[in-house]
């Protein structure tokens, strides 16, 4: 028995070491869920076969922690921060538990920020994630085999001193293969495993005053954390056209200019490094954004597609730049973040990258509500089949993606 335990410990150490270097297979779904259940209540949504599973944690703001298309022994697609969760600690600035679909509220920076207090400098020392979207649980309203519904009442005060009272309702729904095909507009062959789910996120103004631009607006912000690796590339298609009409193609200066070798723009598509070796972030404005983007893990042959609500004609999106802004409603509809040390020698948040979507700025009257849907689809299988899906959804094939960051 002792020998078996020792072997399992060695295998786990090797696996985790390899993951840190971005060179080995992804973690196992059963292992991740078993670990999570040691520390927090987990609801696992599943189809009738048990192949498609999604792990949801109401205690972590009803976030989807991870999912799989391969049953209990399949790849675990979400990034799980085992070190932080097992420590039981609560960090001061942010608790990066992980999870591939979590609920946040924007904006992050600027005069209407809900992450900085009035008068504070826009730097990491003064950046604090609101507890309501960081450590505080959501109430479980209902659940079934393929869905879960949570709710939370939240009060926030922005950098300018405006207080917001809101009710958040969040429902996670597991989708079947036919729904995934319909949403993607493709035929998925039997050799491709797929798991798809959507988060339906609604915010209601339960205060007595209308939310107005003059005092700041909020947005629904959905972020997904995934396991970073050298062989993984983020793929963001965008609308081509004149800058005078559509605005800049990309904001690549969130945490300093993104180096050219980490962000390539070729014929209407951005390729962004997902290796967690360099802290950087990009954003695409609403006039440039398309309703689908994603990433490709060439090692494990997993194509991830994010599809989201992108209202036609909506141009006011909150700006999350860490500065007093000239255009506080000139923000992005799509963002992607790659983690890394904030400065040489400093510890980083984790070995992950993020795919993020936002709703337009919410100018809600009392009792007014808005909904933002984010749909995550993981497809795993032969590259020939994934290539056809990538071309239909992202506009480029797998060879283009794998070569995207090469000059």
C-alpha cells in the first residue's frame, strides 16, 4: 500500500512539474473534482452518458471551475489553483481560485472603477477585487442534472463615489452536441469529443436611482481561466476596416506594450501567446469584435471556442485601463490575459491564460435588467476534424494557428 501511495505521489509531482513547464498532458477531471470536493461544495452537471461534465461551485460565485468531454478520466479543461485552495488562505487583493467561467463586474480601472478606492493610485498595491465577486458565495436557487441557478445581492461603490445596488442571477446550462453544432454552425463528427455549456448572467438595478454615464456605469464581465502551455495559442478574429470608422484594431498596452513576438496580427486575426510566461493583456473594441474567439492547445489537440452576446450597434463599453480616462466608455468587448510575473523576480498569480467577454455599459433604470450570455465549447479530437471547425468558426486552420506567432 505504501508503495502505491509513493508511486501516486511521484506521478503527481511529475505531472505538476510538467504542467508548470507547459510540456505535459492536461490534468484529469476526476482528480480535479475530487480535490475540489475536499475543500468546497461542488455540483457536477452531466449528460446521460457521463461523457460531458461541468463542475460548478456556488461558494465561488457560481463559477464553472472545470469541464470535460471525456468522462471521469477525461482532460480537465479549466485551470484550478490547488495551492491557494488547499491553503485555506484569503488573499488581500484577489483570490485566484481559477475556473473557466466566472462572474465579475467592470470597470476595473478609471474614474468609475469598482476595484480602486477614490484617490488611490492605479497600481497593484491599491487594486482590490470586490469580495462579492471574489470570496463571497452566491445563493443556490435551484439545480437539475444539466443546470444550476444561483443568485446574489451586491452593493458596490465606484472610484467616483457612486453606490450601486444590484441583484445578480447566474444560470449554468450544459448543452448537448446538437446545440453545440447549431451554435457553431458546423457538423461535429463522431471522432470529435465536445462539451459545451453556457452561463446566462443577469444584472438588475434594485436601487432607487437610474444608472447614468455622468456617475459611472457597470458591465457584466465573464472571465475564463485555462491551463497555459507553450503549445497553446489564443486566436481572436476581428473586423477588418479603416481605423477612422472602426477604431483601433487592438489595445495592447494594459500592462505595458505587448512585445511583437507575443502578439501577431495577420489578415484579420490576432494570435496571442498563452504560455503564462509574460504578464500581458489585449482588448478588442466592440466595432472590431466578432462573437466568437478562442484558443488551440496543440499538445492535447483541444480547440476551445467562446461565443457570447455582442449586441449589434452597441458601442459604449466600460474602460478598464488603470488610469483616469478620457474615454471611460471606450472600452473592449473582448479581452485576453496571459499571466506572468508583474516584475522580474516577483511571484505570479498562476500558470493560466484568460478568455474574457463583456456586456455593454449598463444604463439601467430602477428595476431594469440586462443579460449577457457566454458560451464555452471544448472540442477534442483528430486535427483534421478540428481544422474544419476552426476554419468555420475562427476563419483560420490549425496550421495557421500553430504558425501564428512565428515570424
